[in-house]
C-alpha cells in the first residue's frame, strides 16, 4: 500500500514539474518570438528593397538592343 501511495505521489509531482516546465518553455518561446519578429520584419523589408533595386538595375540592361 505504501508503495502504491508513493508511486501516486511521484506521478503527481512529475506531472506538476512537467506542466511547470511546459509553461516556462512556452513563455520563453513567446519572448524569443517577440524579440526576433521585428528583426525578421526589418530584414524582409531590406531584402525586398534590395531585390527591387536589383530588378531596376537589370531592367535597363535587358532592354538595350542594337538595331542596325
């Protein structure tokens, strides 16, 4: 009987620790996402601007044709 009770107590403690760790992990992920999201957005904007500039630079070069 004592073994059965100790197994139940260990299971409850393990479940509580697991749940607490899960909560902490979720909070950490939220913090990381909120920190990284603005940087990712800024990088995407810079990349989009760079791609637009590259497209502009290539466009006139592609239109040049020699007519005889």
